[in-house]
C-alpha cells in the first residue's frame, strides 16, 4: 500500500469523517423535503359543510330564519403549501355565509367564504375554485299559526254502543316557524286507539301535520305549543225505547174497548248506560177519554232528559185514540144541584136545563132517562163574594156504573148574601 492509499484509509476510518458525512446527508434530505413542502400544492375538498353565520341574531332581532338552502355541502379547490393543505380533509373546512345583516324576506343567492382550521397561516393559501359558486336560500319571517286538531279512532265500537265526535285537548296547536313552511300547514291530525271498546276511551298521543290535500307535511323547522294531545272518544249506550200515553178512562171506556196507535212506536236513545238502564218507556201525555166521543187525534212533543240523546231525530209523535163498541146519546138534564156554598150566602143555579151527551153501550143508554142524571156544581173553590159565577159541574148517573158524560159542562150560579 502506497502512502496515498494509507492516508485515505486513515481518513475513512476516522469517526469525525463519518459524523460530518451523516450531517451533510441529513442536511441534503431536509433541504429536499422542505422544498417539497414549501412548493405550491392544490387539493380538491368535497362535501365541505355549509354554515350560516348570524342566524341567532337574525331570529332574535328581526324575527327571521333561513330556509330552503339548495345545498348543504360544497366542493372547493384550495392552493397553498403542501405541508399545510396536505394535512386537511373536508371536515376541517367550513363554507360560511354571514346572514346577520339581512333585513327582509327574500329568495337570494350568496357567495360563501371558506373558513380554515383555527391558527392556520393563510398568507399563502387561496381558494382556486368553488362548486357551486353560490348557495341559494330563502330568508323567511318567523310567524305563529294556530291550527285545529282533528283525528280518527282506529278501533271498533261494540254493538249496542255509539261513539260521539272525538274530542282533543288542546283543541288547537300553535305552530312557530318560517312563514314559507307554515303557509302550507292546514291542520294537525291524530290517529289513536285500537281493538273493540264499549266505554269512553282516552289516550295521550302525538300528531302529524297535514296540508290542504290531506297529505302529511314535514315538521322540520317547526316548533309546537304542545308536543302531544289527549284524544278522547266518548262512548254512549244505545237503547230502543217505546212511546206510550197515559189513558184516563171513563164514560164506558176501558182497556178492552180503547185502541191507541202511536207513530213512531219507538225511538232510539243514546246516553250514559247507568241513566239509560232506567228508561223503559217515554210517556208522551195523559189523555182523558171522556173528552171526546169515539175517536181523536193528537200531536205530542217527544220529551227526553237533557242527559240523553234522541238519535232517531224525530221530535213529535202522532197519537190516535179510538173507542169501539160504544154509542152516545144526548139528554136534557134538569136536575141541577149546587153544593158547598160559602157560609152566609145562598147559591142558586141560573140554568134551568143542561144538554148533556152520555156515552155507553146501546143497552145501557136505552135504560137511562133524564131523571136519572144530575149535574152537581161544587162551590168549594168560589170566594165568599156576592155575584154571578160560571162553575164547572160533574155529571152523575144514578143506577149506571158503565155509562158516563163526555165533554165538560158549566152552569151559572148566583151568590146572594143572607
């Protein structure tokens, strides 16, 4: 080995040589990497979220809200140092639109700015391209709108019972939200219940919004005065009840010879089962059979308790009463008696004769003569005053239990103080 080679081997075997060599290589690598990271770099970021800045101020001070944005994310291309941009993904960026200075309802398109992660040196960063360039949205007034609560029961009603109109508490709901949303809401709709029921059903439940066409409407962006309603379906018992009249018999009439026809014969009632259980018939009126000769027609109102419902709907009944197998005969009655005159007065009947119609069987009438008939005027209810009085009389027939007078009769009586 010559002297030159020995000198080189000595240098390469030196620790200082290798230390300096390592430092030099590291410096070269650092310079290379730094140059790469400092180079201008472009990257496309998709699905960058859109954010409206100042919405709280817009709502509180101006009563307005942002609605109907045409996009919720955008795509942007960013230029800048690789060491900064290369470390980002789309979630690190935000496309921001400042709406705090808007002051009226409007449909508008606004360009957005891109917000970078906090602390980023933006001096060498720029947005090269946006897609879309703008975001279109509506600035809408926030209003209140009160709508009716409607609904339907999904179950079945047991036979013998009837459901009334469903009730809702509250009966209205106040909606709060953008005017553009609320203008299409027509009412609140509730569906509730299932199975078969025979008593009033009640449940607390939610609801949906409906438009004028009866289609369900989105609740997005809308708040409610109440999130639930209490839906109640009142259930009543149903009962068919006969109509009747109370007959006062006399002048030969009785159950066997009196025919009554009532139209309608029955009506259908609904109501609380406990109340309806005690209603077995409805008496329309009392009819005195001595007030007519053989037949008569009546029209009576159908009266029921306020606690019950007449679901048949008829409010009047037609009643005919016919007495068969009897005849009438007229008598001139001269036996007119006055009884129970007031103390200290003398009573005298002015009438000398009274024409009276008597009803009975033919054989019974043939046996009666005028002398058997007496008209009795009772003065028990007449005041102790001198003068003339028109007094009702009762017709008495001696020797006959089945025949009797029909109609009413009066006589004139004179009261003279003793």
